[in-house]
């Protein structure tokens, strides 16, 4: 991931509705949520939600798929992984034991049997 891509992703998440939207979509992986339902769940006007979804999509954090008359949005977990790896790339100056607690804390969120995140 390039620095400009990371800045774009972080900037997209630096707004309350977009952050809430992304976290909601992560919780609903892999099914995703239709755009209209997202707007209802977060009590946001549909045209405003559309703008937020476009921002998150351009930042590489969302995927969308048309199903009949609906557009289903999903968190782009590959984009999230790339962002996290970018942020942790030079973790602890090469002293891996300093990063182990951070990695251990992130790991339970990613195990399919555990849905505590």
C-alpha cells in the first residue's frame, strides 16, 4: 500500500458516519448490507449515505455488488488488511517481541469462531 492510499483510507474513516458504516459492515461480513438498509440502520438520509459509501469505496474499504434492484455493500477486508499491514510494517523497529502483544490482541477478532469485535 502506498502512503497516499493509507492517507485516503484513514481520511475516509475520520468521519463519524463513515466509521460507523464501516464497523457495521465488518460485523455483517460476509453477507453485507443493502445500501437502503444501511441508511435506515444508521438513521442517515439515503443520498447522504450514498456519498459516504462512495467515499469509503474510493478509499478501498468497501466492495459493492448489484443484486436485482439492490446494491449490497461489504467491508473490503483485503483493503483493511493492507491498511493494517501498512501501519504495522515497521512495528517496533524490528523488535518483534514488542509487537507480539498487539498481534495477539488482534488475532481473536479474526478467528471465525469468535465474533467479539
